[in-house]
C-alpha cells in the first residue's frame, strides 16, 4: 500500500538530488557527469539507511519475531537518518575527482529536504516526544487532529533544519570556503542538534533497552569529525583530543540519565546542551584552523 509518508519522503529525496545537481552545476560539473551518478544515489542511500535500522534492531527481529525475513520487507518502512547520511558519504566515491564538492553539495541540499522529511512524520506516530500540557503544543496537536498531546519533536527538527540552512547561506555569502569544509561544518552542527533532539523523542524508534541508537551514531559522527579535524597535530595533541572526548561522553550520559531520574528534565537538557555546545565549538574551531576541509592534496575540478 502506498502511504502519504512514503510519498513525502520520496519527494524529499528528489529535492535533495535536485539540490545536489544544481550545486554541482555551479561548481562546473557537466550534466553528463552528474546524471548517471545521481541515479545511483537513491538505492545506495536507502540501502544504507535500511541496513543501519535493521542492524540496530537485530535483537527485535531475531528474538521477538524469531525470523530475519521481515527485515527484507523494506517497503514496510523502517529507516535510519544516520544510515542515510552514511549513504550520502559513501556515494562521494561515485563523484571523483569532485568528491569533496559533492559532499558540500549533498550537505547543503540535505537541509531543505530534511524539512519535508521531518514534516512527513506528522502523519505517522514517529517524531513524538513526551506528553505535555503546554498551550503551544496543544494547538499543534489539535491542528493534527490528535487527542494525545505530546511534544512534536518532528516540528523542532524541521525548524532546526531551517535555521541551519539560513545560517549556512549567510555564512557562504560572507566568505569562501575550501571544498569539504562546508560538509564538515554542517555535519558537526547537524550531529550536535540531533543528539539533543533525539533526547526529546519518546516514540521507540531505534531504541535498544534505554539506549537511543541514533544518539550514539550521531555522537560518533560528531566525535569523528572532531578527531579528524584534530589529526594534523603531533602525537601528544592527538592523544589529548581523544582523552577530551571521555569527560564529554561522561557528562552526556549523566545528562541522559537525568532526563528521567532527576525530576527536573529541563536541568538535564541544559546540561546536555552545554556539553554538546562545548564539543561543537571545539570542533568548529579546529575545522576553521585546518588548511583544508580534508587532509591531503586538493582535487582540481578541471581534472574531471
């Protein structure tokens, strides 16, 4: 059965592909170079997204359903945003020698597409937070025709994508950037905001026991970018960068436990937000001080 959510997600993916095409054309790539490679993106993105979702829920398929066959029914839904980002990243191999330009284009195009994808969650039971009596969320629930008032995390995520898109556009107008730098910055910003917003969710999506797998994956992404941007230093500098992640992780875990156990979730959210902001600022500063978005010799688009 074709559902509205699936249609909206397909339109969102098409919007992302269109954005990549337009951005890459502005970088000088020919349509004959782009079109065959863009056709490879949807299956790669969907495959990676589905794979991460199934891997995160393997115990559900093997223990609860006692069969792995339902995992092959991709048309029934069940996808991971972190897995989709993995697909976008791996697809850079198709766009060599303009791989870094492609990554910048994909990161920029992801944001407006994400607004539609998150809005599509409003027609499902996903993207919901904890019950609330706040007047604003009661109004949103009434507009959706819902009697159960919960924080619409999908709306917060859509608004966050809008804000990030506007911020990036303003930054691009102020100063040029090296290929690959935009991708690193956007992924760092997106990862930090997603870690926080995932903490608001209460929909059971990709949750193993009490651990939200998406949060873990986005923390690994943010940490990976931080370490990558720090890797130009000497061995002592690299070791200190690795050790710095330990207290950041510890504070994050403490804040996550505090959301449910302190009785004051606002304080826990503030602690988590401050912890993520600290790591995000360090990451962005190290990207800024790097010589290039990615280490090594820069690629020349004229070589394509």
